[in-house]
C-alpha cells in the first residue's frame, strides 16, 4: 500500500469535541550544560493553529523537535499523548507514522534528486516492487498545481533557488497524511503572495481538523493566522494568549520583557560620499544566459542603509550576490567602490576590498562544525596575525568576547560549536564576523530570517551604529516591514529592473508591495 502526495489529511478519530489532540506534560530536555525545555505543559485541540513564539534559545526548536521525533524518546523526560494515547516517537519517520508532519526552519533537500524524488522521499509510490515513476510525477504535479506552483518535477532540486526549494518542501509537508503539522519559520523565504497561499492551505487543513504549530517571528503573520499564541522563555512556557483578545505590544512585552522602540529619524546619519555604485549593471542566468537584472543603477552612500526589495524572481538577490563576486553566472556593466572601478571576480577579492556579505542561507556563511571564536575571526585572520604568521590569540579572544557581549549571543562560551546554536544566534555570529573584520560596505540578504523580535531589534541597532560610523549597508530583504523599520531609502526591483526608489518619508509596506507587484 502506498501513500499519495496529494492533500489528503487523515480522518480524525471520534473523540469528544473538547478533548485535546496533543497533551504534553512536564516535558524536559537537557543538553550538556543546558536545560533547553523545562517542565513544559501544553495542550493543542484538533483544528487549532497555535503560534509558538519566544526569543532565540527559548526552547521552541527543541520542543517541536521532540514532538517531531528529531530528539527520540529516551532522550527526554515527561509525557506526550496523541488522541489520548502515549506518543514516544523514536525518529522523524516514526513520528510521521504517528500523524506528525514537520517542516524544519532550515531548507533541507537532496540537491541531486529531482523535485518529484524530493517530494516523495521515503514515501515513493510503487508498482510490483519498483518505484512507479509516472505516478510519482503525476502526483507531484498535482500537489504543486494545488499550490499554484509551476515547477517542472523532473528538475534537480539543487537548480532551484532557496525560496523555491522552501515552497516545494512546504507542499510536501502540507501533503502528508497528518493530524499535527509543525511549521518552523515556513514563510522566511517567501513573498507576501506565497505566504498568503500557504495560509489559505493552513485554513483548509484547520477546517479538516488538522492541528498546526506555527513558529514565526513575523507578528503580522501570527495575528493573521493563529488561534492562540504561546510564548516560551528560558525553556518554559510564559504567556499564553488568545490571539483575538490580545495585542502585539502584549506579546512582544512577554517575549522580550520590555517594549521595543523603533529607530527615530534623529538617530539616522547624514549620507556621505558614494561608497558603492553601479551603472548599467547586468546579471545573467547561469544556464542559457538570460538577463536576470538589467541596467541597474545604484548609489550606496557612506552612513546609509539602502534597501533592495522585490518579489521572488525579481533579480534583487542576484544583484547582491554579483556585487560580492558570489554569482556564478556572467555580469556586465560598471561597479565603483569608493570612486574606483571594481571587479568582484570572487568573494575573497570583495572581502579584501572591505565588502562583507551575510547570505540568505546562514549555512552558506558559517562553518557549523567550528566554534563561535573560529567563525568570528575567519575574515580577519591577517590583521590578527603577527609578523611570523601566527594569530595573536589573546587579542583575538578579546575582540571576539567584546562582540559576543555586545550582540548578546546566547551560548556557554566563545568555544561553543556554531551548529549547536539557535538560528538567531547563528545569525549574530555572522554579524560579529563582519564587525571583527571592520568592513565598510556590508551586503545583507534576508539577514534576520529566523531571528526573533528582540534579536532583530538588537541587530537593527548594530546596523544603525555601523551606519552612524560611516559604513554603507545594502539590505536585501523579502520582509517589507523590516525595510520600513531599517532603511533610509528602498530601491524596488521588478522584473529585473529598478522600478522605483522610495525615500525615507514615503516608505511603507503598502507602497513597496504595490511597486514590486506593478499595481
């Protein structure tokens, strides 16, 4: 018997209407030296969408990883019940058999396999003991079409960009025969339109009795889709709110312990000389050579945070990667760095010239098997080395410790392995690296993806401090709200061209989205 990838949630068992689907009692999970989840009690009803929020390191990821079988039974204590029955999954596959589908925050794909093979991985339709390829393709096409995605199921996943890979994995998660669907930052790489399509599918699943845990740092989305909001801090559940009866301020106060204030106009620097400029700059696709960005003219000033905004496929991402020398395709046109012609043939040349980049996927910018200390000094080894080529360890550790404290990185020490940190703290390590290197031009590509409200405010403050000190920052973000909060100007990219440049006084989410969509 084989399962379809179509949207076919299982029939809910006949239970009293008030009976919870999920009951968690005194759930506790420790790692060496860290109490990650501490005596957590939680219930979720059938057909309920629960938003799970909290600062990075609060225990959110650990809690949902226990429920989804990432941390197997025996590695934690307490009790979980599904439909009144003891639930102790020993693996992700075991949890799926028990009715739990999990979409992790980090996009995890098999890049050498096709879209269809990724969609049906470990659940391939078979016939006479062999994979039924025609059925596999047909079911994948049907599932993608139901989400309004025009993607060739025979393409290799590795040829798709990060956002499109995320969409494929979302469709895969939504298609599972689940009673409980866990979505960890599913909209981080999505446009507003794609996020709304996801929310429509979530509402359809809710109507069928599927319960959903939705982890997000975008409060507008939380208030748009959830029934309840559960806030975690320090491994425990703090506030629990009925969404329709609370406010953003109340939730934020519970998360960070204080009310956040946005940057005021008085704190913004006066733009100085042009640090980075492009004229008639073009970026071409790796395969086929079609133009992805055309005749791009940008002036990024010292002391300025310039936003670059566009919908999926607009070309905004490719522009930033090309400026850093990280785009594998061809480029043409002129780039000037501090008035001099500049050709970023590879990232090392860009770094040597004083340009840093925080990538959309933090795994591209960090060595997860190395420590915070090692990752932070990576772009600054030359300046930290003596004339014999040895690193001045004492000076290096003082520098990293200062940045560790300044960015409030939550870890035991500088020697903590980066791969063990929460997503938000990993992102802070990337910020620390470029602060250590003293770059004067910083390219940021969705840099607060997966970062909580409090950490995002801290990182925004650091950017503003850098701008006030004369650094030039190009912020490429799919989050219009972030651009409104952070930027002095925003250049909007539509169909590979700059459609408009919006000044500070006119920046609004509605304006940016309308220009990006051409309406």
